[in-house]
C-alpha cells in the first residue's frame, strides 16, 4: 500500500489525512491514516468521513515457528446518518477508498450500516 501511495503522489492525486472521529482536527499528532482520493472532494474535506475496519497484526508461535499475520484494513467513504433507536451511529456507504492506517490501541466503536434504498425495494 505504501508503494500505491507513492505512485499516487507522483501522479498528483489528492491525499487526505485521517484521524479518529473523536480526536481534535488541529491535533496533528493524532492523525493515523493517509488515504488516496481519486477525485476532488466537493465541499469541506474535513467533513468527509471514512470508516476503517481493521484486524490487528499478531504473531503465532504455538508450534515453535513464529508467523506474523499482517494487519488488515478496509476503508469506505461513508455518510453519517444520525443515530439509530438503539444508539448506534448510522452510516451509508459511498465508495471504497485506498489508504494506509496506523492504529495502535484505538478503541473499537459500534456502527450500523444502513441498507441501500435500492436493496429494500
């Protein structure tokens, strides 16, 4: 993914820094991700939201061999759609976004992805 970001930079594509929702945007040390945007974001990029789900890296040494499983990430641009009756943040998927994330000790949050209206008809 790092090679993809360098290639995007060389091509002049838009890069966007990302930080957890609860962090203050002027706290530059709290940025934890860099995303490649294949289009110009309409409006204020600080109001663009990306949902990233991840699986932490781990080591397995049960048989004496050490195998490192890499962390896995998937990031989607989402629209925040308020809260559900159960209190979960409701999200609507917009598009897939490539990027590189550095999460260490971030707490997980529960979200609810709403069905696309097209699928409910």
